[in-house]
C-alpha cells in the first residue's frame, strides 16, 4: 500500500519565523516530527512519502501515486488541513487525520474518513491492518497513554533536512502542572512520560550520521517535568556532545522553576543547550493565581529569568493578554516587564480558550465562548467574551507588540541579553550564514528606515560584545521577522 503523509501549511505568524528563515534560504523552522514517527510505525511493506506543504508543493502526481492519505496538524492548521482533506477526496482517496488537532476539533469538522484521537503508538498497527482489509473505523481513540519506549525513531529518509533550520527530537510528553488554559495536560496528562536515555542518544546518532550540524529542538512542552530523569539524560547528552565536539545546539521548553535548580541549569549548559522557552504569561500574580499558573507565583519573576540567563541559557518568553484579572494598566506593565527581562524573543499573544481545556469548559458554562477559535493567539481575534472591553484589549495587544518590537526597544533587550548570557556561537561560515549576514546588511542596514538603529546596535555589539557578535547578528535577523509581522498588524478600528 502506498501511504502519502501530508503536513498542512502554517499561516504566517510570529511562531513561523518565516521572514527570518528566508535570510538563510530555509523554508521552515522544523520538520513534522509526528508524521515522521507515524511513518516509522506503519508496516515496513508499505511505500511511504511525506509532503510537508510548508517546504514543497503537493502535486496531483503525488495524489495519483497514493492509496491512502495520512494528515496531522495542530489547531492553527485547521483551514489548510481541511483543504487537503477535500483535495484528497476529490482524487478518490481515503483520508486519515490524527495529531493534536484530532483532540481539539470535533471529528465531523475534520471531514476525514478516519480520525485518530490521542497518541498513535498503540493504534497504528490496528489502523493499518484495517485499512488493508478495507474495514477501517471512523474513529480510533487511545484508551491509555503509551510508554514512550514503544515510540520508534522518526524516519529521517522522508525529509530533506537542508530545507529546515532546526531538527527535532522528543524526550517526554506531559507536564506536572495544571494551568487552566493549557491543552497539553489534557492530551498528554500530568504525569510526564520519558523515553529511555539510550533511545534519545540513538536519535542524536541518527541525526549526526545523516549529516546534520546545528540547532536541535527538544520538542517537549516541559523538558524538566521529571527532573530526576532529565538529569540522567543530560549527563548522557553531555558525554555524547563532548565525544562529538558539540555538533548540535539544543533548544527546548521548560517551566520557570528551572531557575530554582542550579545543578540542572549547569547540566543543560554542559550538554549543549543554548536556549529555553519559558511560559511566563504575565507579571501580574493575581492573574497567575486565577489561571492556576502557581509555579510562577511566590517568586520574583525578573530574578528567576536573570538567573537562567546568567547560567548561559537564552530565555525566550511566552506572554498572554486577556485574563479575566487583567486591568487597564496591564499593557504598559507588560512592556516594562519585557524590557527589564532582557528577553529578546518575547512571544506575546491574546488568550485563546482552546477546546478541551479547563478554561474552555469554564467559559462555556459562563456563556462566554464565541467559537472554537483558530489556534492563532498572535492574531487579533478572540474566541470568547473577555472581562475587559474587547476592542480595548485588542488595541492594547497591538500597542504592546509595536512597543517591544520597535527597533530601539528590541536592540536594547538584545544588548542586555548579550551582557547577561554571554552566548558563544561557534563560527560557521556556511553559505547559508554568509547569505544571512549579507541580506541582513542589505535589508536592515541599507533599505530599512530603522537603519541608524541597526548600525548603532552592530557597532555596540562589535566593540563591547565582540565574542558574541555571531549571536548579535542572529538576534538582529530574528528581530526582522517580528518587525515585519508588526507592520502587518491591521490598523485599529477605533
């Protein structure tokens, strides 16, 4: 049987990094790890192809080759996914949809012939057998959360790695916390499950043997959810990295209580981690308590962030506007907090009530849900009735983005980050990096209205932070993406 695995296109958002990726000639940030893993679970006798529509076009020839189409995606990809389902049906193909989107969107809205809800490791063999026998059910739902020891290594042969800026591995699923707005704990549970250490090392070996050198994103939603286990992994990763002369720069996501464990931060740095995304959400403790983000309370947030940065880990931050407890001054307070935090990449979004979450259920009981939402919290649309005037909330959100991504404000944060974190990027004079530098000079230093701020920043980086100049250029390029996205913001209707 010929299985065509298709990944839907992401819309152009702050999370896509599309305008920064173009500097290096890359087409997407990361490959579709879920579909690569599903491919490895399918029968070895099947022929498989993977089309990531973020990096290549799906052609009629691809569909003519296929016997069955398998799609996966997230809520934000719903529109693109349904279009692919309809196109596949037009070619007379059966369609299977799985992934996180199947846990947050009703099966009927996906328009697929077969929907897989939950994690696939214990379901794929039965699904494949039923597809071969033409007896496949409309819905397959996992009754248990599988051990990650049963998850195979992703099939790297199905992608062209050079099209991506970052490769991916997964170590754990689940998070021990109980944030009201989070769908991760609903899908994957609150007891983090981890892969055997030797399996993670085998995946690093696979990437290394395939010729990858550069950034590797450990895609866990909370890498440190099980601290005891992760420390064992980090010791093995450090040994592997030293033996291979640190070919990878690791990035991951973690909770802010990382700042409480100095041994853990040192272990991450020793293993080759350079960046960590932190769910900070808001500087308002009353909002943190109301939304059950208790791990961020009873601490000085700025001190915790600085502690992580001083251990040599770049802190990226996620922030949310639209909590019931937000007051009129929240916008100015958030801008002030972000500037003081020295977090260059501050991902500010409007609150989305995702289906399946505690938040969605509460707001539905209160009669405040407008729709299921589109999954894009960096747009300007709300899927619920906020306590604050909706127009004021959206305009305040726009104002925060304009202020934090003005060139002067952004470069001030980058300079503070360089001072605290002292990131060391190994010199890499690849064609992609040389291209990135040339385009940065042209687009940001010659054509842009903000070119004076750009050259002032580069002069400071070259004179005061010469050892970290590579990181400075990287941050300048990342800033370009956010500045383009801010310029695309719709003007206020008021």
